[in-house]
């Protein structure tokens, strides 16, 4: 018997064929429907994959941020705050001793009255700050070769010796510690960079606050020559301690540091000077220092002119220095929130106005004290902001070169500013000596305003 000849078999086969057809149709329909559903599923999976890629990229970016930039409190950034302490000590001794030069100037005008004049004494006083800041342009190759700490160690030896031997050597030694030290806080802070730099640079005002009356006391007890020896010994101890605390995170002018800084472009001096924004900053640095040291150098002499003693003049230097320290901390705090250039502009403008107007009409001791307070609050606050703005414009990796150029730009202002004021005083009186630093500080504020408007593209209200 042949199964296929059986009607039941044919029915079964027909039924089976129908089932196959139905299954085939269902398969096609399901294939279509599955295909139709597959696109949104694939899109969802694709989006999920993209999201994971974004998260991975974010994690990679987060891991590329230096650890000290993630949390900047003392517990999480101990080395950063030790660096701030080191820079504070450097400012305390280097600029603290320079700022109280007015005490020596007043003394030398009495001791050597027949041999010299205010112009020559002021010129001698300006040698140290000129050498200090101008040295910075030559230091990047030295730092690149031997590192920050060993560069500062050279200065820690030369600067105290300079107090015994020659003021040029003192300025050179201070330059070897000051320029590297001022570049270090920016390497350890980002959110609070200006505040950290302000805290570090406040050492200059506190140093003058302490050293100025101490110097007058040493004059009375051991004489002016032994006073230099006492200051030199204390300075040697302080600078060696600062050198030991000088931790660095990045090698100058290199593309990648040992602590995984994001790669930045390595720039030479020619490339830096082709940046218009940086040119504005260099021009500001060149001009503002013509009026920076003069008001402080002439405090004892103007106090004597008002009929008061040199001791009271030293007290006013201490007042001005104390206000300077408070201002550098507060203005650093404000700069992190309102913008570095904005705060620099305000301080330069206010300092110029206070000098040109308030000092001009300070005909008694109390009014002059008010001027010293206000000038202390504004006159030096814009200076520590320069390294922070340099980092903003040229990048952290090029900060040492940028600072070196800005510091060398201050050469003529540091060297000639107080001396020109002294010559004007000698030939034309106090009005000319007062208006010179005031006017040139106001003009430097105009240049800074031009930089601000260029970077903000004309916007008046903007954090910058």
C-alpha cells in the first residue's frame, strides 16, 4: 500500500503543506515585525553605547586633571599650601627688606648729606628691585636644567651675602628665589589660584611691617652696618627653609609633566611676544613700576617734611605694608570670584587716583596716614595678580617664560622710577614728585582697561 494514494494521507499531506505555508507566512510576518522593532532597539543600544563612551571620556578627562586641582583644601593639597608658605617667606624677606629702603634712604641723606643727594640715594635703592625682577627672564633655562629648588638654593646663598657686600648681589640673589617661587602657587591651584598667590605675596607687606620698625631699632642699638648683618643672618635661615618647601608639579616649557597635566603648547619668547593680549600685559608691567616703589620709598622723607620724626615715618611704612598684606589676600579672594583683570584694573586705577589727589593734599600727618592706608590697600594689590594673568593668557606650561618677560619689562620702571621722582623733588618740589608716580600709574590702568575690553570683546560686565 502506498501511503500517498490514501485519501487520508493526501489530506494529512495537504494539512501539513498548509501548516508549512502558514508557518512560512508567520515567519515572514514576524520577520517584518521583528525588523520593524529592531530599529528602535538598535537605536536605544546605540544611544546607550554613546552615553557610555561620553562617560568614559569624562572619566578620562577627570583623571587627566592634576590631583591638586580637584580638592584644594589643606588636607587634600598639603604640598600646595607648603608652597604658599615657601613663597610667603620669600616675599617676607626679599620684598620686605626692599620696601623698608626708605629708612636707609633717610639715614644716608643725613650721614652723607655733603656727598650725595636724593636722586643718587634713590637710584641705589632701586638697584635691588630692578635686579630682582629683571633676573626672571634669564632663569627658565636654569630652572629647566637644575629645577626650581636648586635655583632657589643659589639665591638663598647670594641674597644674604649681598646685604654684606653689594646691593646688586642682593638683588640678583633675591631674583633667583623670587621668580621661581612666584610661579609655584599657580601650579598647585586652579579655583583658588589668585587667593593662593595673594596669600603668598602678602609676605612682602608683613615683612615690611616687621622689618621696618626692627630696622629703626637696630639703627639705635647696633648701628646701620650691623643692622644689615642681623637681617642677612635671619634672611639666610628663612630662604633656606623656603627652598626646602619649594615643591613643583611641572617642568617649565614642557608639553607634559610628571603629574599628568593636560598637554599645552610649548611657546618660545618670540611666540609669546606675538600674542597681542600678552603685549598689553607687558606694557602694563613696564609702566606701573615707574610709580610702584616711589610712594613707599619716600614715606620717611615726607614724614620729616611734615615735621615729624623718622620713627613716625617708619611707623607709616609699617601701616602701609600691613594694609598691603591685607589687600593682597582680600583682592586675591575677590579675583577668583570677579576676575583677575577686573581686580587689577580697579587697584591700579584707585592707586593712581589716591596718589595724584589724596597725597597731593596731605598737608598734615593724619591725612598722610589716611593716604598710606588707602595706598597700601590698592598700590601693591595688582602686582601679585600678574603671574595669575600670565597663566590665563599664555598657559600654565609657559608661565615662567611669560613672567620673565613681564619682569624684564619692569627694568626701567624699577631702576628709574624712584630716581626720577627724587630728581623732580630736588628741582621742582613735592608736587612734581607726587604727580609723576600718580599719573604714570593712571596711564598703566588705561592700558589694562584696553586689555580687558579686548578680551571681553567690549562687554562691560564680565568676569575676566
